[in-house]
C-alpha cells in the first residue's frame, strides 16, 4: 500500500472530498492540518511550492487539489 499524506484545512471542501475518497477506497493516509501546524504548512509549501490545499503526497509524488482520476491512477485503483 502506498504511503499517502494529505495536507488540509478543516474548512476545505476538496480536502473533505479527498478524505472521503480515501476512506471509500480503503486507502490509509496521514493527515496534516496546515491551518494549525506551522511545520506541516512549511513542509507542504516545500513540496508543492504553493499554499493551496489539498496537497496530497503519494509515495513522494505531489498532487495539488482533488482530481479523482489522477488519484485513482496514482494509487493503482483503476
């Protein structure tokens, strides 16, 4: 199973959609709330070079935003 990290905020609709997608597909993930965790926010910016969320790290491959087909491909779900 790939290592998945999602950088998110509590009010982000696309973050919620991504987490629901992961749960529906039984994908384990670590979540970092960048609204409260300065170190996680800095880590996210270093990886993605931007402040927008969600930022999803799948085995070191960075995905910005919620793109279902892109995530399915990266996770080997299709």
